[in-house]
């Protein structure tokens, strides 16, 4: 016996941020002295002098702020660099981590000379006040007493609160400087220039670089040939925000030498099965399942193509259409799917810029397709400080459209044993990135590792992709092959996503959360393996994802984050002897807007999840002890918040640790539980309407089935309860999509 997935609707409410924020303060042991202010002033003067000599940007300068650590938004320089009604946030054009042993933020701003002069004047006034009123240095205790010197501070030219804000800003800065991001790349490259409010073609003309309109790939991102790349690096390397080679050598399936004809396989005529989009190498129509595939060739006709250019794409599509038929031992219960296949690459080297243009056009002209498979992956490792252009495009598409990409985690080059970081586009944050394991769920020998931007969990999930002792069958024009690779693992996850979205009608947010939840189960995430496995290995059978054992309850809630908090304090968890006999876990998924030119600060929106008992003070006692939004900002630094609570990540999983001797949780006066989604934005322009999905699983510690109790209690507490019965959903889908014949 198993319990069905449950949808809860109707009780998620919006609420604004009640916090008014505190006064300016310094951290423990922080001191701002006149000597530090003098040094920072001199740094800023040197930056202005440098740019005035270059004469490339006219009356402006790129100013990089080197911080003493990884800083949260609340500790970035704010007031000091806010000039003429423009916030310091608006002037940010890039962010990266330094190469020191300790990670530190380097955030680059574009400022006019007039703004720099105003900032220098502010620093000088701060210096005078610190020297004359605070005996040459300010710590937190002195700053708290600043009110006592209000008149003297104001006489020196600054409001008391403004002075305090400037001091806090200065306390976090290590230095100002000019950042050189040029790399060793010398061939045709995709270059992103810092946004300096100057026309990019005008800047390039000053450097004797002329490009056509077709070389513009997006705002401030251009395609340059090798000669122009060398010119830019020689004359103005400090204008380069990001650079990657345009020539991508894509990884392909590692085929074994086992093959057999496929003419003995039969397949029925397609009906109205969901359509999956595949973007890959070319497709051969000489296969038994060709009626299930619509094919478009997007490769330039001038590019030569051989038989091998059709192998990879055809094989991937064969698994999505009919994987269980050619791999009965891997039957996932998802059935068959139709495919619309777009060939954008050939075997060997391809142009990344050309593929980027193709993907954008393909998705825009096929908006009815919700699930896309990309098993192409570059051999080159991702950059630690920025997202690849291909991945950034996928993230943009997913933010703007109700679609999801399932992307292969890429393979090590043949014969290589060293550790390799994943290749693009597996650094897409919004995509579901899949790595491979062997038949015993061990990391595949060819698997590459994350993380992305040194922080984001990529890959997201893992699945069987074959290895030395086992492989997977796929069909090509010459018959069935056996092979291994992340490319083979990915279409199996695509099938599950297509089932959840296309057949069951679930949102992409809930579908993704279900896959993550099913992979993690109840074990704690192995931090030694997370860079390879992501959240874990997804179960083979679809029913193990959408239903639970009879001692478990799985429900989901979805909504839109349109304010600071979206919450419910009316989730009923069954009691036994006035205690809660459950372990619990929860997974949050959303698809945020991302900004590539923000470097390591890539995602614009943070959604944080709190789930647990409601304490007597009305606050949620979250199951992971997360107190970040409860007025305790100082208890953990930004790096710790990212590591322990996945701050700024778009997939979050929280759970109670299951111990050998488990005891039921005590209840508070309020016998209900709460779920809260809290939002914050990095940029003032970030969207405030973000769809989210939360999947919660409860496990009764004594093995009892409390499913019916939960359903009844939810109804009593005002929830609209929908039991998701797979057999009914599929019946409804087939009926709704049945072909109607008129007499």
C-alpha cells in the first residue's frame, strides 16, 4: 500500500517586511582610522588618474571595490557611493571573488568623474571628523555614541546618521582599484564589456576594432575574431568583464563496440503524447521510431557533416521516445513521448555564438514545448567567476518562459583521470543538471564535478548513465548501440519531468522539487559527494516519486512571491499524546531572474524557506534551525549563510536530522505548523513576482499511517485538498487528448 501525493491550495498569504532595520554599526573588532581613510582616498585618486589618462570612457571610470570578505547585501558599500539620486546598487557592473586563500568580494562600479569627486569629498569630511572628534579612530562603541557629538559632526559638514553610514561603508573596504579580467584566450571569443553607459561600437572604434551587427550577441556581449581579441587585450584589458572561446568542442556519448540491428523493434503510431524538445546534433530519420519525431536541421549548410554527426542526437531522442522498450531493465513507468528534434551542432568543433542564436530562436518559435533536453556539453571547464554565455541564455529563457531545460553534466575527456569541473551549459542555474552514476549508484568514472561560481550546487541530480561494467542501449541509423555518459543519464530525467508536467499537469517548480525530494530521501546529503551527485540519485520508477510508503505523507504547496513574505500558519500535523511523531523535510524550487554581468552575484532574487512548529512567540521554529530573518543577522556571515542555508540558491532543501533514537517533537500552545517563504532582491530592478513550489514529506517515526488524519485536518483548517492519483490523472489526460472523429 502507498499514499498519494497531496496538493494543498488556498491558505498562502502575503505580508510586508515588519522590520524597520537597525542603526549603523560596526562588527566586533572593526576599526576605521584616519590612516585607513587616507589610504582609501589615495586609492580612489589613483583610479581616477588612471582612467583620465586612458581617455577611452570619456568622463567616467570603472572602480573596483575590494572587500575584506564575502559581503551580504546589507554590508556592501551603500551610502558612500550613492550620488545624485543613483544608488550604489545601480552603478554595479560586475562582481567576482578574489584569488586570495580567503574568498573575498571584488565588486566593480561605473562612476563618473563628478561622482568620484563627491565621494572623495565625503571621505575627507569623514577623515576630519574621525581625527578631531574621535581621536583618530572609530570602533563600534564610539559609533554608538555618535549622537552625543551630533552638533560637532554637523558643523564638520555631515549629518550624524550620514557620517555613521559612511564609516560602516569604509569599514568593509580593503581597497579601491582597477581590475584586469583578461585571460589567456587568443582565438575567436565571446567577450562581455563592462556596461559603462558608452556605446560599445564607439569604444571599440577607439581601439581600431570594427564589428558587424551580427557580432552583437546581447547587451555589451560581442563576438570578436582572434585578431581583434589580441587588440582588445593589448590596448584595454580592463574593459573585459568576461571572455570565453567561441569554439566549443562538444563531448559526446562514449559508445561501446556492441551493436545490433533495430529492425526487429516495433512501435505503435503516436497519438497525443506530450512533446519533448531536443536540442542536439543532427537526427537520422532512418530509425524505427521516426514517426514519433519531428526534425529541423539548424546547422549551416556549408558546414560538412558525416555519419557520426547524426549519431549522438539520434541516440538521445531514441531514449526519450522509447527508452524502456530498448532497455527493459530500466523501465521507468513513464511510457512514450513524442519529440521535436532540432539539430544545431555536428561532431567536433562548433561555434558557441551560432548555437546560442539557434537556441534562442528555436525556443521562441516553439513556446508550446515545456520540457527541453540538451545533452551537448563543452570540454572546456567553466569559469569560477562568471556563467557561460550558453548557460546564461538558458537561464534567461527559463525565467521569461514557463519551460525547463534538462542538461547533461558533461563527461571527462576520454582517457583522462584527473578532476574536471563541468563544462557549459551545465552551469545553468535554472536548468536541471544531471550527472551519472553506475549500477550501484557510485559516481561514474567519467563524471565531472561542480560547484558553479564556487557556491551553487551543480549538478542538481544524478541518474544511471552506465560505466565500465554496465551500459545503456540507444538507437541510431545503423542499429542499437551500447554506451555510457551523462548524455545517456539526462534523457531519463527528461522523461520523468515530461511525465510530471505533460501527463500529470504539475508545474515545473513542483516537478523539479519532487525530483529533488525523491533523490535526497531521508539520508543527510554527503558533502564529500555533493559536487558530483548533487542532491542525490533519482529513483528509477515514477511511482516512487509521486507516491510514498504508507508511513509517509507527501504534500505540495505553490504560490507567487509578490511581497517580502508569503506564508501560512495553518498547516495541521497530526499529534499523538500532544507531540508530533514525525520527521520532516521540505524542498523549495523557483526560477529567478539572473544577471550575467553581476558575475558571482548572479541570481537577483533570494527566496528563503522556513517550515516547522509555531512557537509561543508566533515565530516558526524551522526544522533546519534557520534564523536568518528573525533579527539575528549577525550570528552568521554571508559565506556561512550561503554554505549552510543555500542563500541566493534557487533550490533549497531543509530537513530534520534522523538520529538512531528518534523522539516525537513537543508541541507549543499553537497546535499548527507554519510555512514561510521570504524574499529579498539584490537589484532594485529585480522582479517581485516569482512563482515557487514547495514539496514537504513527513515520516511517522513509529511506522503508523496518518494519511487520512492529515487529509481531514487540512480540510477542517480551510485548505482545498486534492489527492493526486496517478491512474486518474493519466485517464483524464488521455481522455482530454483523445482524437475526436466527426461522422
